[in-house]
């Protein structure tokens, strides 16, 4: 409570001082005035000749940029050199170049530098601008040059004795133009096609986080959440986590969580940029029916070596990004947990959530239910060894301005060894989950406005689980569940600008997926019911896609897409039409809508009968032509987007129908007589309201969902889906005061549906269940906060450091967030054998320290 009061006071002080801003907003402002403001803000001094800056003007609208980046922008707009000779002194001098042509390429509207623009001389020489938009090229015979960059109108110019500014006008053909910068907070932007762009480097502080974890960060966007508080249990507009396509440098990921999903397998500092689709999905993407999360670790060759090291309450990590030459670079990212070596308060809190699986259970009449053989193991009575580690590496080779070759790899491993002993009976769980992959990408700029990508990838997933029950020192029961996936693919994509404001994208994809499942259950005494299932399936996919986009004169967008897919194991061709449109009603208001059909040939089966922990209970399997149908989703959405004077209001309504669902993929908590096929109808509304006041941001997100399942053989009529959360609400605040960043957020949602017990006999454990998902758990809510302090520890070398402090669930409210019943048909009826409860995370502090040099 003291911590909570302290944070509230900080916010009160911060909001009162919000006018002490470091936001830069200059419109043709004298450089001399800009220099004086920077000197005051950063307590530094500039040395220069008065006549040198007298006629220089600066135009800049920017937020949350470093002093170094600011100086780079000033350099590009003035052609002056800003040299930092000490921590507090900067010398401004003329930029002198002999026997060369130099200049800066900038965006006409934003006046910001354009990196990687291509400069061509009439003699055939080429060069590329650096991160400041700066270039240097030999003088050609006729002194004529052309600058090109995708999405901009080409421009010719003649060389001068001094460096010059060359401003490019963005062509209306630029599809991925950002419509709203800082859509939720800084680093989360909304693009014209409706997708959300997340950039790690500029990502602002978020409530309860001290690291920029991608999968946790995107949960602040309405329509994206996780019902079990995990990083990997991402649900997008009512879809389940296995219905999301997650790409990491073009490598398909089948596991994105450590420690039962509590932590992301994605190293926060390896993730440079991600594109998220909730709807209006590009025809490039297929094989999943819910959201798309396309992640990149970066594709540029850095000017200088970048190194970082960090530690928090769970893991330790480090990275290096270094240029090996002006055409070659290497990235390496490493991370490992250390809870198996030294526990922390943060680790203990997650451990308590994971291993706490019991509590008071009552029937629909309020009577307490006690299951005699419910084991009730806890973290105090168990032995366990948990660890995870991951490695990401990348090599980038750009031999010239028209070609780039990228080799990228990822390796993740999650291990858990668990044992529990009670009255001479021991139970052991061993789990190892591995996801690794490799990708190779060639990007070719065939002409000024046309380019191609060729990609090859291979992804491997392994989940190996062993459960043993030991009585009197002898193994009485053994459960094994193994799941192996190998996915190999080749993609080719071409981008063509086919006229004024028209864009065409087309390509071909081929992949082969092999899925192995092994489920073994062996009992020493009653071995007549032993199970030994080994299943291997393969699916060869061929897909063609075509996408046409038109940007109208008033900056509206019409996108048409078609995807044709042939799945070998289903022996059929499936068409996926897609329509995405945005119409600009005014300078501040846009009307949007989308229609799409998508298919999914692989999904997860929920297994509740394997193992004592019963947490990692999902097994991937391929669709077939009999009992595992292909999933299909049809979705339509429409809405309004308002953005004006630091206000953003985004409203979306959507309707989604999913067919091909099976009872095995939804994990119903009551025993089923037979496998049943059904469908779901999802109706929803997403609303975002954001306001910015200088360095203070506040945003609120609300989602309404109505998710209904229809399985005729299980229950007559429709019933609530397992993930039917009627109301979900978040409000978050962030404030930046000089080197301090503060964030406070509160979230609320309706409790999950569950199936009530209508009667229970404590002597025979006979149980009767009510209608499926006809009751709800308590509503969920919690308060989170975080604070970050950025500072320098070595003035001469400009080493930077960051200290972070966060707290989840500040008022320590823990409630059951899910029920699972384990019961068997014993002839006289159903016998309740176990009730597994999962609880929300308690008060969880975390602290982090990072170095950047």
C-alpha cells in the first residue's frame, strides 16, 4: 500500500509539472532559438560563430528522442557539424567536403532524415544515405544525380560546393504509411491498412513492465488479451492462442511461452519491430484464422557497435549488434533464467501461481465439495527445477544498394523437472519444450519502384513430457506425451507499383509440415486399458496470393486480396477473398471496414488426462478428412477513427463465425461421450480513447465480446464459449519527467464462464454437472505500476544505464480464474476425481538494471 501511495503522489506531481516538456515542436524556427532551448533542457552549452547559425531554420515535431538523435536531425536540416567534445559541450562548425558531392535526404512533410535512400550519379556510381540521411558521392562528369527511395517520388539534383538538403515528397503509393503515431503510447503506431506497428526502440513505458516485452505490450490494445495472465496465451478478438500466426524473422513459432506461458520466448531486446493484424489481414498471411504477429529483429547494418546487458527478477540477458564492414553486420542475443540457481521475490510469486492448484470448491447450492483423492500439492511440498534459455543470431550482407541477404536463427528451450511425495506415493513430471528455426531472405530492388523477396525457412518444435506415479519405490503408472513438428517452407513475393497510387503484390508459397504425436499411458496393475498412440501426419501446402491496393487522392485506401491454397492431406483447393478499405471523411475522421475468409490446417488438442500438473496440456495436430476438420473463419468488421489535437478515438464492431471446431480443441471441463464438431459465433466491439498532454498520456480501452458455441451432441442450443469475457476494460497512464518514466494502469474484466456442479456425494464422489459454462467466476481486476530511471555512468564514453521498478497486482487480490474437473464414468455415473483451480497472480514486484554501451 505504501508503494501504491508513493506512485499516486508521483503521478500527481508529474501531471502538475507536465508542462516541463521535452517534446520538440518547431516550425521554421531559428536555429539560435532551438539551441538555447536545448541548452536549458539538457544543461549543456554550444560553441559556435554567430553568423554560422544566423540564417538557419529548423522544422521538427518529435517526441521521446535522445539528444544524439536530435543533434542528427539538426545536422541534416542545417548541413552543419554538431560535435560533442565532452559531456556538456558541443561545437557547431561548417561541414567541409573536398572533391565530393555531399547532402542530406529528408522527408518533405516531417523534415526528418530518410536513411537508405539510393543516390545514383549519371556516371553509374551509387551510394546509400546513412541513418542521418547523409550521403557522399564522387563528382560525375555532368554533375547530375538522382535520389530514389521506395514510397517517394524520385528527384534529380545537381551537386554544389557545400552540402545541401534534398527533400523527397512521399508518393501516395506508400501503403504502410503511419496514420496515427503513438496510437496507444509511443512506439505503437497505427498504419493506413489498419495494422498496428510496434517499434521496440521507441516503445514507451507500460504499466507493470520493466522490459519492452512484445506479447505483454500488445495486450494494451483493445481486442487483444490473455485470460490466464500469460505472455503466450494471446487471444485476438475471441480467437484462441493457437489460432494466431506468429512469425519471427519469417520462422513459424509453435511455442511462445516459458514457465507455462508466463514469460515470452521472444527476447525483448531482439525484437526490433512487429506488425499486428486484428482484421483486414494481408493476403500474404495464411494458415491461421485469428491474429497475425509478424516480428523482425531488424534488417539494417548499424553505423557503430551496439551492446547491451541486463538483469531482472527472472533472467539475465545480453546482446551485440556490430558492423563487420560497411556491407556486413552480425547480431547476437542471449538470455537465460536463473531461478534454478537463485530464487527471487519475483520468481516466488510466479511459482506460487503455477503450483497452487486447489482451493475451496462449492456446488451451485453453496455446499463445500471435498474430493478425497485430490492431491493438493503446493510449491512448499514439491521439488522442482525450472529454467529457460534462448539464442537469436543474424547475419546481414548488403553487397550493393539493390541486394540484401539475411540469415537468421532462433533457439529456445524450456525445462521443468517436478516431483511431489505424499504418504509413500511420489509423482514426477518432466517437461522439455524446444522451438528452433532458421531463415534465409534475399531482398532485390529490381527497379526504382519494384522489388522482390525470396525466403526459405525451417522451423522445429519439440514437446517431450513424462509423468510417473511411484508407489513403494516402484513405478505404478507412466504417462508420456510427445509432440514433434517440422515445418519447411519457401516463399517468393513481388511488389509492383503499376500506376499512379496503385500497388500490386503477388507471390507463391510452398511448405511441408510434418506433425508427430505420441501418447502413452501404462499402468502396471490394470494394464488392459493401457494406451499407446503414435501418429504421424504430413501436409504439403501450395498457395498463390494476389493483392491490389489503391490509394485515392484524398488518402483513402481500397485493398482487394485473394489467396488460393491447396492442402495436400485434404486434397482440396480453398479460396480466401479479402477486402480492406478506409475512407477519409475529413482531416480528422476516417471510415473503415474489412471482410475476410481464412482457413487453418493445424490446431491444438486439449489433453486433460495426461499428468499431474495438467498445465502444458495442448498438442498440435493436423486437420484431416475425417474427425479433425479444417478450421474456417469468416469475419466482417467496420468502424470509425478520429484523430485530432492529441485526441484519438477508435471504434470497431466485428462479427466472426468459426466452423470446424471440435470438442477436443476447446477443452470442455465435463467428460464427453464422443467427439463432436461444432462452430462459434463471435460478436464484439473494440473502443480506444487516448489523450496526450505534452509528456503525459492517458488511454482507455474497452472490449465487448459475445462468444457462443454450438455443439449439438454435447448440449442442445448454444452456450457461452470458454473465453467469453463480456466486458474488458483497461486504463493506463504514462508520464515522462526528464530522465524518469512513470506508468500506472488498472484493468478489469468479467469472470470466465465455468460449468457448475449441481450435486455431489462425498461418500462415492458421484457428481452431476449443470449446463456447460452457465455460471461465471468472480470478476477480475488488478492495479499495475512501473517506474524507469535513465542515466549515464560514463561521460567520456557515453555509456547509458537504466534502472526499472515494477509491481503487478499492487493490492494483492488473488481469485480463481479457471476450473478444471477431472472425472471418470464408473458405471453408476460420473465420479469426481479432482478439481483443479488456477489462481490469479498475486502481488509481484520486479526490479531490473540495464547497461547500454
